[in-house]
């Protein structure tokens, strides 16, 4: 991912690590990799001490690239697998805009933040 603002879609800034939670306290997943800003979102959450646990997108090539960037993240077989994981506190997403609202409602229906 790019660290140049002019790269728009793939701009994923990295900051200094300043953990506000300890290991295992804030586990999160990602659903929807349609826009490159998912990398910036995940970078920020990891830098704050979050643990990125799982990812789902129907495009397996996007999932493979994402897993290369975040070693240790588990590719999920379905959206439901991520939503139903009781250990996850938050789901982040960069799905296409018209899918974000409905996904957010499904996430909250599963008791997670979005």
C-alpha cells in the first residue's frame, strides 16, 4: 500500500504505535476490501493495540494480498463466519458505498461495533 496522499484509493498511512489496549483485549475483523483505505483503517487499529483476526471478501485475490500485508490474519469462508465470531469486538470495512449501511446493520445485529 502507498503512503502517498496523491495515491488516493491506495493511501494507507502508518503512524507510531501507541497501544491503548493490551494483547487480546480488542480483537477485530475486516469485511469488504473494495477500496484501498481498508489498509489505513487496519493500520490505525493495529497501531492502537488492536488484533486483526479475520478477513472476508468474495474476491480471493484481494484476500490473499490483504493476508500478505497482515501476516497471521485468518481468511474467513463467509461473512457470517466473521460476524458470528464472539471474540471480535469490531468489524471494519471498505466495501462499495451502497453496501456499507446494510453491512453496518448486520454487524450491529451481531453485537459488534462498526
